[in-house]
């Protein structure tokens, strides 16, 4: 947990990490989040699952992988195909 907090995670699940002086010096967000949580100023709640989440991530992954790693010469055309694929997913709901 300490590693994750030191490398960008704003919250943590362990009191010992939140009280670590080194962590508090490196990540000042923790103290603010703890203060807000103690005063019930923030609440955590689960977001509803996105319909067809797996399909969405697959379309994005395939499209972006091609754009980033396949040496695409016509980026606009490739982005257009990705946008069309995402639009089709929205229509097929």
C-alpha cells in the first residue's frame, strides 16, 4: 500500500500507511482525504456497472493499439473507424 500511495494513489486502506511520516510528506492528499472522511464530507459508493463494459474496452483496445503501434499512415481514417465502431455499440444497446 505504501508503494501505491507514494506513486500516485490518493487513498489507502491501511492506517499505518496514512500515519507514516514519509508518506505524509510525499503525498499531502492523504491528510486532506482523512480529514474529509472524519467529518463525513465525502462518501464512497459503487458506480453501477456499465452495460457491455467488456465490449467497450475491447473496441477501444483494438482501435488504440492499431493507432499507437501499427505505424498507421492515415490517422484520421483510423480514428473514424474507431468512432464508427463506438457509435455502433451505442446504437446496438
